[in-house]
């Protein structure tokens, strides 16, 4: 059931996506905490006149804080109700619903479908995955 929950209508698997990588976000949070505890910002300011790249510390810190905002614990199936997961206006989602399918992997038009192919979903691995889900 978990695999189905995290498989979007087009066949993309949420857990393969960067925003779903919980370990990555935990490590970034730990790094920011450690940096704060160690006073790295003060050190960078103090040493920047001798070590030029330390002037970039605020940029690096902000980058990590912004990446944390990408974190997603939802799933493609929750998207329409929760604001998480897939786009609400996804053409593929609408098409799958209109055809009363669970996903594109059940669709006989998949090999010639433009919306489906424009998402770059015709890779060998994706096709193999979808074949296995039938
Ligand atoms: S027509 Fe295309 S987008 Fe619609 S269900 Fe079939 S493969 Fe998916």
C-alpha cells in the first residue's frame, strides 16, 4: 500500500524525489544547529578579512534554510486535498481521473500519449516499473 500511496498518477515515485528525502533535511537541520552552537557565523565574520570565501557564509546559510522549505512529507495521491504532492492542475492527473484509472500504467494510450511522453516518463526504468504495477 505504501508504494501506491507514494506513486503519482503519472508513475513518478515520490520517495525518489529530493523534497521527499527526509534524511537530507535532517542532516541540513543538524548542520544548521551545529553551526549555530559553534558560532560559525561569528567566526566567518571575524576571519573573512583573511579568508575571503568566509564572506559567503550568509549565502551558504540562507541556501540551506531555503532548501529546508522544499521538504515534503505528503504524497502524490494527497495533492488535491492537502496542497502537498502533485500539482492540483496537472493535466495527467485530470486525464487519469477522467479515464477512471489508477494511473497511466493502466492506460492503453501510454505509448503514444504526448502529455505522458513530454514529462520524460518513457525511460526504460519507468516503463519497466509501470509494467510491474499492472
Ligand atoms: S492518455 Fe496519457 S495522461 Fe491520460 S491516462 Fe493515458 S497515458 Fe496517462
